[in-house]
C-alpha cells in the first residue's frame, strides 16, 4: 500500500501535543505556540499533505479520512491534538476514527461543516469557497493572498496578523496546487455534524468573535450537537486568533490541557 510520509517537527518534553495548521499554510504558523508550550509538552507539528515540506500524492489522498490517516501515521501513539481551520476538521476526523489515540481535542476557528446550508446558517456563504476553487488553477498565489486577507478580516490586529501570515508562508515551499484543490474540496464538502456526538474526548472550541470564515455564532450550533463542548470566544480576533491574540489563545489552550475532565 502506498503511503505519504508527512513532514513533522518535534520540540520540548512532557505529554504529547500535536499541532495541525490550516489550508494553504504550513507548520511555521505554530512557532510561537510551540515555543511557549514546549517547556511542559512534547510538541509535534505536522504539515498537511502537499503543504510546506510534506509531499502530496493524489492517488492516495482523496478523502478527509485519507488526510487524517496520513497525520495519524506520523503522530505520537497518544496525544492531545490542536487543529486550526482545516486542521481542526482533520483532527476531528482522526478523533472519531481512533478515539483511543486522542486524549483531548482543541479546535481553533474550526467547525464540523464550513459551508452554509438551510439548517447550518453560521458558516461560509456557499459560493465563497467555490470561487476560490475556480481561480485556484489560474493563479494559486493570488488565491492564497485572497484567503490570507479573509483570515484577518475583522480582527483588531488585522495588519500585523496579515504580515505574520505572509512571513510564515514565505518560510517554506508554497503548497502544491493539487493539495490546495483537494483541501478546498474537503472544506466545501465535509460534514461531520452527525458524528460529532460520537467524540469520546473532551473538546475545546476556540472561536474568534470577528471571524468571517468560522463565525463565532456557530457556538450555539456546536453546543446543541455536542453539549459537553467547552467553547471560548476571543474578543477582537479573526480567523487566526493564536497569531493576532497569542497570549489569550495560548492561555486558553493551557487551561484546557491542564484541566481534568470526568
């Protein structure tokens, strides 16, 4: 069986903690988080298929489960997982697939369904991600720039966050166009709402109050699907709270990691 060995970086010591970035990005976005938490946790940053230094194979990476499996292959045997945006969707799928391997799940600006439907209004307008897919093949760089702008829209720290995102993106190879296309497909088509109640580990949903991609208003929808969910909203933050509001974001992650859950 063909297998894609994703790129990972590990620092620190202690209990294992996995970090997954979002669509079009790379592991560099987690540097501040990893550095801060590495004094108490062993941090494994995984770069998604075709992103950063990770290879991509369209033949073996079709579904959300395929992407989750690729991450599980290189992840510690048991760990708490943090997933941002698309990374959160993948982390959720992994926790549903192998619950014994994921002790806690922290979803940053993520949701079980990213696109709107009649019964899921607090999400991205249906045509928005489709327009990204339409322009992606013609101009991947321009499409990424548009997406970066959306991630910081509304944030009180929009300019500095956009500058940081661009800096992080430039540190490593740009994502493979086929991986970007498949990642957009996963964002547009994936729907984990029905399975959400099957999660066996404690969950924290970290939402930006000004996020235009994962509206904070989705909080009550998540709570209805998963009453045990812990939800934290960060005032002034857009889609990348750990970059625009690092102290508040890291504090929320630390409190959740250190808390006990029955």
